[in-house]
């Protein structure tokens, strides 16, 4: 990704609504399906191969477990994990593929962060871009969800953050207290979800 050097402008304060000059357009042209980090999962038939490896990113470490009965108690407190456990096998396979695409998104974010640092961007500029990229991805991937699934996610986020796409960069700054921690949080992934989908996340070198 080629990025222009940052334009000279006053540094926005934590409460500012100024936009970063590093607007990423790569996500907008990408046909992503709903990623498992959202709550709803759905898909089509397919198969998984134990030990299959992409160049970097997600690694399939074991065959997927057979679907659990809806009557079986879920051992996890994570509703996404509980949802994955009872998916039919074809949908679980697609959920695994979707999760791998999600990790691909994280790699895009990591490359963008590295390019911005090389161009001299501040932690705040990087944090705002990372949060915006994450929210752009949510907006794009929800296009494949049912209206009911989208409504549930948006109601949860509005109630919690006042924003249907989730927390803003400023809300995360208030929560974590530093822009670097906002950057880290924006690229965080769930080990429990990866494990349920037989995936191990191995970041690509930057």
C-alpha cells in the first residue's frame, strides 16, 4: 500500500472529530462476507483440511468438531463461541473461512499501521485510522446479514456506545488512556473464537 506523507495540519485533540489524512480505500473495494467477530454466522457447504496454512494469518490446526446439540450446555461465556458450537457443519466450515478473511483484515490494518509510522504519523492519527478501518469493515460485512441480525448488533452497540458500528476512537481513548492502547485494541482478536474454529492466528511479518 502506497501512502502519501501526512499533510501539515494541527494535531487533533482526543475530543476532536478531525479525520486522519490516511483514509484507506482498500476495504471499500473488497467483497468481504460477514466475519465471525460479529455475532451472526452463516454460510455454504465446504471442507476444511487439518494443518492447512496460508502464507501467514490464520492456520487450520485441527479438523472442525462435529456440531454440538442445542440442548448441551455451552462451556463458554462467549455467545459467539456458543453459536459456533451448534452450527451445521457446512455453516461451521464457512464460518472458519470467514474468520480467516477476518484475520486477513487484521493484516491489512497492521500493514497500514506500519506504513503510517514510516510516513511519520502520530499514535493518535494511526489509532483513528485503525478504528475507522475496523468500523468500515463492520459496515461492509453487515451487508450480507439479515435485517434482524443487523438490528440486534446495532441495538447492542447503540446501547453500549451510542454508535451502531461500535466505539469511536475517542471513546476507546477514554477507556484505555493512550492512543497506543487504542491501536492495540482495534486489532485484538478472540482466542476463544479461533480455537472453536480450529484456527491459530499467526501474524504476518511487517
